[in-house]
């Protein structure tokens, strides 16, 4: 029977020859991510049930990130609970502060994401890992507790929807603009419960970092997972990043696999996009919204806090001054150091930006850039719900690092092509 | 009698259900104080134990925070009736043994402050205010099994 890549990975994880959409399976978990806000409750649940073990201390990756370094006393208590547990169970891959980073940037960078594997994490953007031809999905704390104890989790095999990227991106247009265009068309529940399988020539031209921005936001269309095929670009990234375990299985969708729907996009026609408040589906071309005054620019997060994102922003900010407060958050310590070594920090400093330590922080209204009443923020993050980055009467406008940087310079929503085509 | 708190909105998300500024704790009573705060600041003052939230489609979209379920349950809410649910919220509710009802005509057949009586066994909502009986499809068997066992961890222990 023909299967999609998602179905093949789940079949393997369930120890079955085949699975079909709608089928309930018990899947073996290859990597279990643990972060600071949602893992401590799982630890408490396990303790309450008298379960003081983990299924495999080498298949768990721990990093505090949402509120790290601790933003207040209660967050410090969460970190303490996570730290005590990780030490007690001798978790092999425990990234303590100094090496901790925004989880979905950190795990691929540190070589924990392999094709064909099932990765779960108590964070909705765990779907990011699908960029590596893996199955990644976000779960809650109870699911996490169950997975930590048993190494298994129940799943309903999702139907797949194909998202086809034709054409080629124009200068000044990035993968963030592409995924914002997708969500603008299909809506925030356009792929509810489904696997979004991204294919097409425009995708083949993208780097792994750019691809991760797309799979990262699959959840913003309601999807269970986002996934992409393995290719030379994937292989090269893995060759450079995998460390302890370098073998993996590559699955491909069969030509006659079944898809519930397909959406085609001509990427050559996509303009820089801005998702207006208060849904990620509020995307419009920058040409339709340019000129709106902003109070803050935020460049970071699991969506767009990787080194390529910082390079794109720095190129635009070079020898310029920002007109609004601009916060740059490299997503991991490695990215932070790389940005410093490449001289990007000098550019950001000279422009008047503040550079923060790796954290999810303000993306979810935690700290390091929270908005006051009535404030507007151009942000490279993934959500612009009411109150997402602070006061319930603040507003978040989602965009690429290029659009955020251009907007930072002018203090109002600005087409980045103006700066890119000039240089 | 359970009273319906109707929100005629789709995509009521986890940031509205429990804003991240309160996620520095996982204490259910503490979270409950801020339930639905960014959607309806008066909700926690209005809600009575056993009441019901009624909403549009894609309820609970956004973050994976199970705190959303805990905040709702902690506030005394007995169940959520929505046109549809976002998938992580759906899992989290089931895993916590918290019953939810998917009802495509939720907003058409239930008005704010209607008194409802729910028969989960037979998939029937009696709207005492309007006198209408509303049928609903019960959750799938695997989900009911988890709920009846008191949540996923108890369910696993039992297995």
C-alpha cells in the first residue's frame, strides 16, 4: 500500500508494516524534548504516581529556554525542579545555562534530530523537526510524563496535505514570507490534525535554516506535524551536526500516496508578508500595510533566531540607526558566539539594538521585551494572538528578519526590498 | 444546574485562556484565577462550579501548555463545548480526564446563560432554557477509556 513519509515514519515507530490515516497507534519515541515551563508539571505528575524512572536517559534532551535565565522567583523554582530531576536521572543531553538555548534551534544544531525518527516535546513548535524528514509534534505535560516513563505515546495517524512551492523566491523574500502566505490562504485551522507535507522546487533551493522556519509554523495552521523530504541539503546539514548517533533511515512518500488536499503556491509571486494582529493567518503583502508606526522590533525565536536570520537583519542594519527599540535574541549560545565572531554584534550595537541572551522570552510575553498597553511590535516570531507579547491591548505584527530590520530603521512597517535591492 | 458561558468566537487560543505571564507556576488554583483573562476579564467572577464554556471552532489553538486545561478545570468549569478543538488542547483535555464535547452547531443551539444538562453516556445535551434536546457524538472509545480511567497516567498504569 502506498504511504506518505509521515505514515512511513509512524508505521516504523509503531512496529507495523503499514498504517493509514485515522488509525490509532502506540509509537516508540526516539527523542523526548524537555523544556522549563511544561516539563516540571510532568515531573510532579510522575512523582505523584510513584514513577521515578525514565525510559532512556540517552533519548531525552533537556534545555530550559522559555524563561531562562530565570525571570523571577517562580521561574527559578521551575528551573530548580527541572535541574534536580535531570541530574537525578543522569540525563545525558542536559543543556544547562550557558549552553541552553531556544529548544527548536538548539536540538538540530546539537545533532539530536535525525531523519525517520519520532520527536516529541511539550512545546507546540516541536513540528520544526519535520524539516529533517522526521516526525516532530508538540504535546502537553501529561503526554510528556507518559512518554518519559514508557518511551511510547498514542497517536492518531494524520491525513496528509501537500503544500507545493513552485517558482523561485525573489530577492527580499524569505521562507518566513512563504509560510505566512500559506497560513494566510488556508487559515489557522486550515490543516487541523493533518500532516503538512511541503514539496516543490522553491523548497529545494532553501537552506535547512530557512526550511525550519516553514515547518516551525505548521502548528499555526493547526497541523499535527510539518514535514519535508530528505535531500542533499539535509544530508550536508546532518553531516556537519550529527555527533553521537550518525545513522538514520530516510523515508520518502510514495508517488501514489494519498493526500487529502493539495495547495500550490507560486513563490515567485510572493511578496514580503506581514501577519496583522491577532492571528497568524492575518498575512498581507508589505505593500498593503507599509507605513504603520511600530514601537518595537524583535528579532529572534525558534522561528527566526538562527544565524542566517541574524545575518539577514545585520546586512540591512549595517551603518544604519534604528528608530524604535530593537531587540536581537540569538536563539542558542552557538549562534550568539557565531554572531559575535562574525561582527554582527558590532552592527547591531552601532545601530542601537540591544542583544539579549538566548531565550524564548518575549515571544510569549515572558520577559526581555514585553509590550506595554497600546504598543505595536514587528516581530520575527510565530504568533500574534491577543496579549501574546505582553499587554492584552498590545499588537504583534509577524514578519521576516529582513522586514523587521527595515521596519526598525524607519520606525514603521517597511518593505525590506528597498534596502536589499540598493545594497 | 450548569450555566453556559458562550463566546461566539473561533480560535480562542491558549494565550487568551491562560496568558504566558502566569506560566511561571503550575498550581491549578493559581492558574484558575486568570482563566480566560485576556478574552473576558470578568469570567472568573461569573463562573460557578459546574458551569460550561461554549465556543466556536479551533478552541484551544496555539501553545501546548496544559495549563490551559488546568486553568479551565480549576475555575470550576465542567466541560467545554466547541464547534471543534485544536489538537494539542484536545489531547490535553482527554489526558487529564476532562470531558469535552465537539458540537458543530454549538453556537446555534446554545445561548449565553442557558441552563444545560449533559448526558455523556447517551450523547445528549438538554437545553433547559430553550427546551431543546441536542444530540452530540460522544468522544471516540479510546478517549472515553482514558477519561473513565481518570487520565492518561492512570490509564497506562491500568494497562
